[in-house]
C-alpha cells in the first residue's frame, strides 16, 4: 500500500516560523506600548517617536524572531504596524503617509546591518544603534530652522487683488497632487475688510481619522489683519484647529504690485527629526502658498 502522506515538515522550519510570528507580535506590542507612553508624555511629535517606534519594532524582530532575512521581516512588521495604526490609534491618512517613509528607512537600515552581521552575535546591533542616535539627535545640527517662511508668486492677469482680499474668497479645487493626499481644504470663509483688526473665519474639510467608530472633526482657522500698507496686508493666525497638529502657522502676508501677487506663509516647525520633517513641511507650505496666490489672482 502506497504512502500518500508525503515527507513530514522539518521541525526546524516550524520552530523558526513560530519564533518569527512570536517576534512580530512582540515587536508590534512593544511599539504600541511605546506609542502610548510617548503620547501620554506629549512626545508624539519628537524624533523619539518617529525614529524610536520603528527602531523598537526592528530591534525586537532582530533579537526575538531571528528570521532568515531580518530586513524582509522588519519591513513586514512595520507594514503591519502602519496598517493597524489608523484603526487602533485613530490616526489619519496624512499622518500615515508622512510617517511611512521614515519608518521604513529606519527599519531598512537596522535590517540590512543585522543581516550583514548575522554571524557576529547580538553586538551586531551596535552599528544601527549608533545610526539611530545620529538620526534622532546629531543630524539635527544640519536640520532647517524651526521658524521658517515660504513664498509663492503668481501673475494676477488683471485681477483686482485688493478687492478680492477684502471680500469673501471663492475657494477653487486644489491642483497640488501633494496637498490632495488628504490635507485639509478650505471650503468657505466669513468676514470682510482689510483694516487692522478685521477677521476671517475659514472652515476646512473635517478631519476624518481611520479610528474605529471615529466621527469627523470640524476644523477651522481664525485670522486677524495685523498689518496694512500700500500693496500689502498681513493676517495673523489667532486660532487654528486645522494645521495645529502638524505645524504652528503664524502669519500669512499678501503683497501685490503690477501684475504679480506674492503670498508669504510664516510658521514654526513642531515635528522632529527636522532633517526629515523640515523639507516636508516646507514643501507642503509652499504648495499651500501657491494655492492661496492662485485663489486671489483669479
């Protein structure tokens, strides 16, 4: 009688698979505990969060799972962690999109070094830990300054810019691909005038987190005219529930002359590490300044 059962699975393979699964679960649990700790301490905008969380995942996988390919397993663990972050932690799509490249970069560095030094024991983690320290702290020496301004200039094509700024703007569709990733979009405005003290209340699309059972959160921004001169007006941001989670927007200045309108946005970077979030926020603010310039130049 033929035996159709086939060869039995190698016990070593089953043991490795169980160890890898246990390591993945432990890594995600450790990352969740670190997230809750940093969130309770209001440190969720620091390098300790955006570099520390993926590092905890990667190092836990390397030490506990001991997979054949540390890099591949680390990437899988980070992917699973990001997929769970929205529903479990209530993060929005923008936060996940912005954080994902940094998470993968930290995990990739640790995974590649661990793979290349696999035969040297646990001290192989010395190199990625040094790189981690540089990423979290030392690299800040070359990071952009926290207080930043960006400008965008557009042709006004005969538009009456002063009249447009004094009235209620008509916000059109956002043309920037980057801003369409999920950033808030202005939908309506209340308030008129360009005299010092005049205010604007701008309502944005609501925040929609990926949390289970989460309801949309209203977002708005209040601006006040603080400076006025020939061909120039400055609005200070006095209340902000729109961008405050991502940057500290301070002022929007409009200057027009001839057929050109220039919009300047001044803000303070609130996220670290600066070498990563600095250029990212600057690009986003530049795109927003361009959108405002196009709005009032029409």
